[in-house]
């Protein structure tokens, strides 16, 4: 159970949302019912102007989480030192309550792919990722959280189940974990495992933050450019359908139920509604956060199945 | 081409090339034998990479997209993404080569104004995230005699950019982004665009040709006298009024005396 002391950060054990500039006025000028906000630091790696003005105002009013997508902790090599410097400068400037990244990579060979890509889970990978997390934590002089990815592929070389890989990573580096429950659901569907069994194995003692998001059903991406199908909120598709971690719609009901199960075991944790594409109006996003908040306060399956 | 010495490298090699063959013995569909085949699984990543980067370009170049239509724009952007992917994770720095790509993109050759509209949109994005510097007022020029003033060079806000085009680039940009009413534009009408951001809001001004010549010379580090001379050679030019406009628009952040003599400019003043 999380106590009053949270060594990894100072986010409140309450619901938060992504911070998007189209909602800035609602959030900064009103009294937001949402307790904290999360940004991608990459969006603030500019010299000045409106992005910094808004982030400064947000930071002054709310707890802040910086959730990186560009460091490639799961890459074949070390994190890019230029990017690491930029992140360090941003963390020094805004002193966020939490810093997190992904068990994934997004750049390779000098190209940035803007996707969170998978890595093999074996001892060699574990050593590489652990060294990268250590380098990040040394650079920032603080522990970070590492998030389980959504997956579409399994590497032949993988020998370690993902929950064990993350547990070992936390043990070796002292990092915390960010449990993305939508990613668990999406990966379970795509890779073919039981999400409840995965969560039973997951080292919840290291979890400091939870992510919730909407997913799409893959509409047979054979064309050069295909958008995920609208309408299906996931879970009910054919056995062959892949689910895509789209962050473009409300959280699906099965994901809410898994969230309630996890909260029943962990107690309240900082829990984020992640929404990055096809952004809704602020009231809809705030309502998603309110639903998460009810579950955190023990309304459990009632709110999860509302 | 990079060597796929790692599993990550092997997957990376598939992402921007839709026809690249998936290597044997690298990955499989799923531990539980998921039904979707490997090609579809890789396609999810290929699709995310290309669509998200095309979306990023669409966000940077809304006027270009409006002028070409979304279908044409996304096809062009897809080709650009595959030939010039980002070199780093800061997407505000991605797409600066897109105007040059459009210059050389055969399907866009009949839209010869398009690359300059793209250049204006890129300047807008650079200005949006440029460093915050406080502009100064014209009174910093006060208390100098005419010769002293003539020998000054101005320092400009980092957001400032000047674009001189053979096409009505400001009008095209303003009309296609809903900032002004659509009119019947003469596409051969040259315009010069000044981009600035004295505080938070990016501003785009249309400059007279002589004003553009004046500003171009100052941005290149010429003295006020040299810049005014260049402008007067083209057109009647009211130096005090033009100078006041530069300050009023919040472009100037300081001034300094030019070195008196290029061959002996090491001496302290």
C-alpha cells in the first residue's frame, strides 16, 4: 500500500489528465476538478514563447508530471546525450513532481520514428535498459518511472516475461514503474495472454502511477496510411483484430474493470487519463478523470461498470 | 543504409519502407498464437510512424494543406517523411526541409507559389517557439548625432524572419488560414513577409519592397546608412518613418556601432 511518503515523486494519489493547449484556458482560468497534469517534455523543448508561458502557469497551479517519449530507454544503444541534456534542463526549470519514460525505443541510427517500439526481453536487453535508466536517473539526480508498453509483436529472442523484466529493472536501478492498464489490455489482446494473469504477476509494489487511455481497433493496416476504425471501443472485435493504443477516445469498459481490480490491491495511486489525438472538449476529459477518481475512492466495480 | 546489428535495427529497417521483407527468425505474432499475421503487426508500427509524422507536418503547414487539399498534401507529406524522417524527438524542429522538397516535387510543379507559402509557415513555427527577448523602444537611438546614428547596426528579436517572394505569399497564407477574406489573387504579384513575435502572438506583416530591402540589409548586419541607401535606390524611402515602424513592431532588441574600418576592427572603442 502506498503510504504518505512517495519517494519517487509528489503527485497526489488522485486522477489527472494530459495537458493540451486547447484546454489551457479551461484549466488555468477555471477551478479544475482535476488534481494534476501530465505533459510530454518533448513538446516544450523550444526556446520560449507560448509553450513555456502555459507550462509555467500550469506548474504554478498544479502538480506536474513529465512523461517522455523520446529517450529510447529500450534502444540498442545509450540515450542521445543531446536529448538527455534538453530533458535535464526542462526538469531543472520546472521541477516536476514525477518524471517517467517507456520500456520502448523511438529512435535508431539517427532517425526518430515517433512511435514506441518493442525490444526483446532477454538478459542482454535487461542490462542495456538498466544502464540507460541508471544514466537517466544519474543525469536528473532523481528516480524515474518506467512504463509497460503496448505491444503488437513478440521477439523470438525474448526469454523473460514482461512483468518479470520490469520487476528486475526496478530492483536493479531503483526506478519505479508506471502501470498503463490500457497497454496491458491492448498487449494481452494482441500477443495473446490473459490480462488478469499478467496483472497477478505484475510487481505492484513498484507502481507509483497508473495510466488509462482509449484504444482503437486496427482496420487491417495494409494501405500506406490507415486510420484506426472509429466506433469499436475495443474488446468486442473478432479474434484476429489487433487493438491499437490510439489515445483518441474514452477508456474502454474492460480497462475500467481492470483498473478497479488493481486499485483494490494497491490503494489509491496517481492515475492519469491519457488523451493525445482527436481531443475532446475539456468537460468530457474532466468527466473521464472524475470516473477514475470515483474508482480510486473505492466505488470500485460500480463506477467501473457504470 | 545502416546495418541491422540489433533486433531494434532490424525492425527500424522495416518502418519507412512498406515493401521491405520481414526477416525470418526475428519476431513472431504472439505467445498465445494471435491470429493476425506478422505483416499486419508490422503494419501497425509502419502506420503509426508515417501517420503521426504526416499529422505533425499537417499541423505545421495548414495553409499548404488548404491550398493543395488534404489528399494531395498527405501523399506529398508521406513521401517527404520517407525520404527525410526526423533526426530527433523534438517535432517542433521537424519539417524545415519540406519547402525545398516541394520545390523539387514534380506533382506540385504547377503550384509554384506553394514552397514560399511553406517557407512562411516554417518561419511562423520558428517564431512561435523562439526565445523570449524584450524588444526595445526607439529612444535607444536618442542623443546621437546623425553621423552616429547612421553608423549603427540593429539587433533583432530571434523570432524575426523576412521572406521575399515572387508570389503573394502573405495574402495566400492569410486567406487560406481564414485570417482574411478570399479575393481573386494575382499569383504573379510579389510580396514580402515579415514574421515577428514581440510577445506571445506570432505576427505576419506584408512589407513594401523598399521596406523589405531595408530590413534585409539590417538583418544581414549592415548599418542604418547602408540599409537606407539600398532601399532608396529602389523607391522613395522615408528613413525616420521606416525606422519607427521597426521599433513599433517590436522587432529590435538592441543596437551597436559598426566597426569603423573593416581592416582595423579589432581595436576596442
